[in-house]
C-alpha cells in the first residue's frame, strides 16, 4: 500500500480508501465485515461512510452502513487503527427522511451524536458536509444556473463555529467538504482564515476518466490551498470495469439493480469507455486498474475511494495501487478526453 498525509495534519491515510455505501443493501453485514478484513489486511487504513448510506437512500435502511462498520470495530478492536470518515447529509427531498433542517447547529450536533452511536466510537477522524445547502450544480449538472428563488442564507461562519465546538468536545478531529464547487471551497477557506475557525482539509467529489471536471478551478484550489481530493466514483458506478460493455455484469451489478443511476451511462460515456477499454487491453492491464491508477496518481488526490460488492472486485481494486501509468498511456487517455470530454458530469 502507498500512503499520503491528510492535508495540514500528521495523519497518514492509505492512497486507497474503502468506500462502503453498498453495505446494508447490496451487501450483508457479513460481506461488509469481510471487505473490511481484506482491505485492512492489505494496508487500507482509511474507511469512508455517511449517515445517508446505504444508497439508494431510504428511511428503512438509513444508517445501516455505519452500524455494520461499528459492529466490525466492536468485533475486531481495530478502531484506533483506522482513519474513519463520515458525512452529514445535505438538505433536499432525497434526505427528508433524515431531517429537513439542513446544517443548522442542532442538525449538525444531532447528526454527529447519532453517527457516533451507530459507529460504536467516541470520535470521527474526518467529518464532511455531504453536499452544499445552497442551490448549485451538483450530481450530474454540468453548468451553474442561478436560482433567484433560492432561500439559502450564507451561513458558512455558523457552520464552522458549530463544528469548532464539536472538535473541541473531541467528537470529531478534522472537517471536510463534499460535492462542493470552487466558490464554496474558497468561502469556507476564507471564513476559516478570517475568523480562526476549523479549516476544511479535504473535498470529496466525483472524479474519474468519465468525469474530470475537478481538473478545472477546483484542482487549482486543491493544490494551492492544500485541500486534498478524496475521489469518489473513480469507476463510474462500475461502468469503467468494462463489464457492461462486455455483457459480463452479474445480475446483482449496481446498474442492473438500480438503472436510475444513469450518471455514467450516456451514449457519450459508453463510447468513451469503449475507447478506454481498448487502451487498457492494448497495454495488458484491466480497464478497472487503469481507471483507478489514473485517479490515484493525480497530484491533487489524497485518497481514491473504491467500492466493491465482491471480494474479487475489491482485491482487483486494491491491487491497482501497484499500477503506474506511463506517459504514453496518459497521452492516449488524454486523446480520448479531448474528443469526448467529461461525458458524465
């Protein structure tokens, strides 16, 4: 395994982070435990969850993923050996079954306390805001269109003050953002700097061969301001394994079970994936490992969040850490990106 340091800390995390959002829906508790066992044995010390998980989000399953992690901590005693990340759900119809009060002080306090109970721990290493409260372009929206009816109030300062109090209580160590845009990144950094409040050290956004939008303004902020990217969906919901193109996807594959998750399944995404598959095959590596290696070796990436529904997939994904893409392969990848840029925003 290879390791990096969470920005502005002395905390070392594996360059591969174990994503968990299938546990409690596609995966059982026993399967989740087996994945944690395998990841931990292979040097992965960084796990990511959220109060929302598993996905698809429902009131019946909400929080189950974190409960599975908590029972593994209790069984193994490995809590102090793992860097644990979680997230508070943002507002919206999608999460109305959790709460409808956004990132108010009471909401954040409630979310942290409930998550600690589910995880059977007294602290979370990295606590992230799952998506912005304001109306902006996230989750598949390519461009920002201003909504003059957005009733959102600029409350960056209030949020950071609440998180500061919780940090001082010892319940969380560091804070991060997720699904945030360049303006939001800089506003949080400015508020932190001007008022001596906690500084977001990471941002968890989608990043893959099919979605390189982060390479715009966000990548410059990430590097110049030292806010590391935790890249999610590096496999594009499994599309970048090539299994859907090859027709080898199992019946329990994510997009077969949940076809509405079509972010990475447009005609343009399919065409780009075919071209990436040929590059991988021409260079005697799997498309999955090429896709993951591409993400991991980017200079702004602190850790690459992988997800799997089987131990075989998990092992292949973890082993991608040993792949280093040559300049020639990167040149071929960029040639495809030039012709079909960001087909899955």
